[in-house]
C-alpha cells in the first residue's frame, strides 16, 4: 500500500472502485469533486471513469 494517498494509483485506471476509500479519495482529487458527488455519479452511470467524468461535467 502506498505511504500516502498522493502515491496511489488504481489497479484499473478505467474503473472506480467505490469500495476502496483510498481509491475514492484518489478519484475525488483527479476529478475535482466531493466524495458525495463521486458516489452519486457512480450510482447513476456506473464505475467507468469516462462515464463518471462526463456525468460530473453535466452536473456543474
């Protein structure tokens, strides 16, 4: 496991594992959103990063 969340990189960079808190923090930083926004997007469109990114863009 990385020493800090900033050293983290997901095993599958095309999908968001919402069950892993370190990965959720990583994707929140990468996508510039709050955890609640990320979780709502994943619940709405699934765990593919492209879909989540597009969904977040339309919500802003």
